[in-house]
């Protein structure tokens, strides 16, 4: 299974597991070890993953970090784990900070099995930064975060490449947090900035501050809404294929298509496997089949045209996931990458359930 499939399966399991994870050890076994395995590391091979890794600090002996990921005998990633749903506090970070300084690892991860905070030493060599360069929440995963985490997978791991983008990720994340705060509750300095550009000849009085503060927040939200609407409209206007009258040509995994112009891409297969992982909650994965066409890949239950689960519209500039309602009417949802599919798992499971009642 690929990283995308394993992460999708782990995310699907979260609701069933979290209420039962009352200890740190249970969290590590149920969530953290599968996460490490999803990155391609063998959790049962001490040459790759060392549990309870000794990180002696000065006169303090026997200090241990929960997991150390190894490559060529050197430590590359540290994991410090806490119980599921526990707060990843400053105290927890301080503990990891001490471990980081006495190893050669350049990436350290603080996690409770659901939230993951990724740190490095971007500001001062061998001293872990106070703020993470990347955060991932598996209960509400963002595709861009998963895309960056995937770069830490064993087969793709390139430390220099990872560190070269870590700085950008860190500061971009901080800027986004500032934007979110200011868009929800703009402070006086932020409001003054816009006031001086809208009415440059006037003095920024308390009356104008009270008037402009809600207007700035409102304008911010309208601007973002307009940008999203423009993007969706552009995508739909430039999508030159339709969902009607598209012939389906069988193309099972491992079989040759009967049409030379149909190519089943790795991205389509990744998407199909993610759908299989989602559907595994209801049926055995082997029942989830695909048929590829020139325009889209159709995913079916039991290879039955009357039981469509979804469609992957990946053969054009803009990608869509086609989902069906109970009347088998398709709605296409814009997505950026295959990992976005599991964000619509409820719609996929809803149509699947209608076929297996």
C-alpha cells in the first residue's frame, strides 16, 4: 500500500480508536506506529526504527525519546509521543528540545497520535526551533500538509530538500495564522493600514476605527469568497468534458485496455486505492473495481455499472472527484490531489451503503 492509502486507512480508523486510547503506550501502538509505517519505515526493524532511543543529556543519564528513525546508522527523525487528545504543551516541547540537542537528527516530531508538530533547527544549528515548521491534524487533514509529510517517507526522504522547504513552510504557516486572526478580529494597526489607503487625507479617529473595523473583516471575507468563486467558475468553464454519454471501457488492474488512447495513470490508481481503503469500512476491498475511460476512471462495486461509487476526473488540467447521490446523479467536486478524496469519505460511504443494504 502507498503512503496515501495507509494514511487514508489510519484516518478512517481514528473515530473508532480515540475514545479507547487512555495511555501513551496504547496511543503509540494504535496510532503512532501505523503513522511511521505509512512513511515506509519498518517499525519492527531496529536498524530503521529504534523505540525508547537513549538520548543522554549532560549529567542526566537514561533519558529516552519514544522513537528514533535511522538511516545508515544515523538518527534522522525523532518522535516524542503523548497520550491521544492530550495537549502538546510547551513542557512537552521543552522535553523534545533537550533530546534534539544531543542527537544528529534534524527533524523532531511531537505528537499525540492525532496532531503532529514538526520541528527543525532553522534559526540556530542544533537548537530546535520554538515553533514548528509544519503541523498536521489527522482529524482534519489538509492536503498541503500531507503533501509535505509525504516527503519524509523512506523512499522519498531527502534531508537537504526537506530543510530547504522547511523555512518557507514555517513562515508561510505563521503568516497564514496572522491572516486568519486579522480576518476574524482585525486589530487597530491592521485596520489603520487599510484606512490610510482608502481615505489617505483623513485622520484615523476613534469614530473611523469603530466604522472600519467590521468593514475590514467583512471585505476580507468577501474577497476570499470571490476568489474561490472565480476559481471554481474558471475550472468549470475550462472543463471540456461532460458526464453524459461517455463510453466505459473495462480496464481492470493488470489488464490491457481495448483502446490505445486510454492510459491508466499512477495517480488514478492511487485514487482508486484510497477509495478502496475508505470502502473497506463496509465491504472487502476486492469488491471495489475500476473501469478506465478516456475522460475519467469509474469506480464500481462488484464491477457493476449499476453500482457506481465515484468517478476520478483526472485527465484534464483540473481534477475532480465525481460523487453520486441516491438517485445516481453525479456531482463533481474540485480537488487538488488524491489525498483530498478521503475528505469526502462520507459521500462515498453513503452511496456504497445503498448498494449493500
